[in-house]
């Protein structure tokens, strides 16, 4: 399947320690429109996909890392593959906002198959997010 084939939206549920904190982070900082909600969860439109922040403080945070391109990548993470222009704008927006990065924005696998721009950071509940971009999206699954 080509990386540019239209895909159905995915759904991802994840724990947060505070719903208002999640609203501020995902809604305001990342610019994800809010959908339905209750006193226990909040839906967000994450680049056309449905992510749901569930109130569950005891389940929050990432614990394990894996070595990738000389960096310790949080094993449990999610994110989006953006266009290079969107990625650059997001990196600037987050840097300008004083975001503490787990892995600062950089180009991974430089000069190799799968070269990509990437950055990792945590939400207020300790959930790890990765945003990445490829100059050529067809290399998303290249070996």
C-alpha cells in the first residue's frame, strides 16, 4: 500500500492525569479541535484521526526507551507524519513555546533510506509524542 493511499482514520485512547490540562495541551498548544467529551474523557481531532484522552492518572507516563539512531526513543509513543512544511512550523511553534524535548527536532537516518525529520516531547501527563516528516512520503515504509 502506498503511503499516499487514503487511509481510514485511526482511533487511539490514552491516559491523562487531568482533562483540563489535556485540553490546554492538545487543544491549544497542538491545535487539535475538541470533539465530544464527558467528565471522564475528551475526543480530539488529531490530523483527521480520533484520539481520546481518558482520565486515568495511575496509567500515565512512559517508562521504557529503545535505541534508535543514537537516541533513547520512548517505546510507548504516538504522533503524526506531517508534511515537511507542517513539521517545520510545528518544530518552531514548540521551540518558541519553550517545549522541553525528549529528542530535539533533527534529521534522523541522514543520507539513508527512510531519512526523516523527527522530534519527541511529552504531554503534561508524561505521554510521549513523535512528530515526523519525510521529504518524499513514499519513503515512509521504504526498506
